[in-house]
C-alpha cells in the first residue's frame, strides 16, 4: 500500500481560523484581465506565493467564481495553466499555490491555505457562493480538506486523489469531480471516493488514458463546465439556456462515446451523472432510457464481474510483488536486481498489462503501484535510515520495471554517488539523460554529485542536456 498522506484536520481548521475574516477588498486590482501573473506574494505571509489568472472582462463591480489550485509539488504555474482555457470560457478567477506539498508534513499546506484564502478574497471580487478548489494527488487531499473543514466550497476537482476515508466521510461534502488515468495507481481510490460520496453529494468521474498525473485542459474544461451546470441548477448563477444546451450535448456525446467503445461501467456512470446534474434544466428521458438499457443487459453484468476480478488481480499482484521486494530489502542482501524482478514476477505482470480490457488495465496499475513504491517511497524511507545500498537496490528494481523513465535512474545516480561508486553513478546519469532527464540546473546544484564534477565525464553529460 502507498504511504498515506495524513491529514491532521484540526491543523487546517486552525489555520483558517487564524487567517480570520478577509480584509476589505482593495479598490484597484493591478493585474490585467486575461493575464496570468506569477510569483505573487500573499499579503499576510510573503513567503507564500501563487500564480493567479483573471478572466477576460473581469470587473470588480461584479462577483466571479474563484478556483484555488493545489499541486503536490508546489508547481503553481504549471497547475494553473491546465485550467486557463476553462477559466477563460466560463469566467473564473484562478489562484494556484506555489507552496503546497504531498508526502510530508501537513504544515506547509496549512500555511499555504491560511495565506491564500484571505488574500484571494481581499484581492479579487469573489462570489462567496462559488468558491472551488482543485488538486492533484496529495493536492486533491488539500482541496477536499479545505471544503470539508471550511464548509465554504461549492465543489472540488480531484485528479488522482488518494482515498482518505476520514476526510471523504466528513461533512459537509461539496460537489466532487474525480479524474484519474486508467493506469493510475490511485484509480481504485477514485472509484472508492465516488462510491462513498454518491449518496450524499453531486459526483462525476472521468477516466482517461494515462497514469498518475494531472488531468488535461480538455478534462478540466469538462470539470468546470459540470460545476457551472450545478450552479445553474441550484440557483447560484443566472440561467443560461444556450450554455446548458451546449454543455449537456457535450456531456451526452461523452457518455455515448463510452457506450459505443464498450466501456459500459464508465458509460453507466456518465449517464447517472447526466440524470442527476441536469435535473430540471435539460430533457433527460433519453439519458434515463440509455442508462436502463445498459444496466439491464447481460454485457453490463459481465463487465461488473470482470472489473471485480481485475480488482482482485491488481491488489494481489501488487501485494505479492512488494512482499518479495520488502523481504529482500529487510534482509539487506546484495541480490542482483534481475533476480529480484524475476521473483516479483514483473515480466508476467507486464505481459498481462499488454492485453486489452479490464485485466490489462489492472495489470498496468499493479505495475504502477509497485513502481512508485520502488522508485519513491521505499528509497526515501531507506535513505532516511542511512541504508543507502538497499535504497539503491530498490531504485535498480524500479528502473528495471520502467527503464524508459528518467526518475529512478537519476535517483539511482544520487544513491551510487553517496556510496562512492563514481563509475556506476555516471552510468545511471547517462541512462537518466537517455530516458529524457533534462534539468541541467538541478543536476548542477545537486550537492550529491560534488565528487563527480571534477571528472572529465561531467561536462559532456551536461552538454547533452544543454547545460
């Protein structure tokens, strides 16, 4: 299992309380509408910065929807850009933190929220009935916690969210749009969150071809459009028949495409969302008929059973493989990585992942589960304990699972450098660059490579990535 992203709920709630009510909104906003402004410092805490976007036509004489964005690595501009097309189309303000973090202490997230919340409400003309939050991975946890604990969010957009039952089951529950790659190791978590929330909140899920990653601008457009429809349905924004008609037609086409592509579980979920979302604002007889036809047929029953089998396969394969790896690492044995990979049955899982359908996707997710542990969580824990050789072995296993990904190769180079294995470190760096590593500044600033910089092989490596 992945190490959970723990939420001390009281800390976030305390941060919001400390932040207090927003100060009076300034009469002038320096930022020009239709522009993206980076590295803005929060008034109450200048160490907290954000990227902000104002939609075209922004005018402080009226109120606008606001979207907070939380990236798990504090990449505020990257995350904000995902939502720009939707923010432009629908007229949303975007405020994206540069300071939120995942897989570590909660304090940076509480501090980011405590600074951004009052600053945004003071700086911009915000419709307090229409404040939203979006996040990826641990950032999605920040978004949901903000909604659950403040009670002031109308909706959350969550990409690749981990399932935190204590958070998800909290009340109140804002509307929730969940997105995940079909190969995301948090795919099942997204399904579990949807099922947990569906009886007490508006929910919609969209799955895409990909792994653990932010949703793309097109999916973000669907998410924001869906929240707009809820606002119209619930009277939080003015009726707009043309917008409803166009958005409903797009959502219906999405559902029909899933049905035509034999993704029956996703299609049924899409039709359920149509029926609930557009109640009272769009004609729904056809959507209800299609939902009944899909769920009442034998292929749907077969798909439910196939998905359950795939779920069991995914969990068992990942668990068995990680048990093998954990046993080797715990023993501290210097076992050849290929031998470990064989014992983990990685080749068999990879063959299964090449298949189409539920089982192929489940196998791909099993590989992703094992990979993220071997490439990130286990080495981090081992290095913290001073067990660098074992960390290097875990990274060699990760590189063996997905040789084309640069991350484990770069981390392996660092581990080997710490062990004094200069030649092996250069080999791993070269493989990282071959796989696409291109951050010359990071490599130059990395103190782990101090011994390597005087070697004649260092400069050519930097040159390969433009350093």
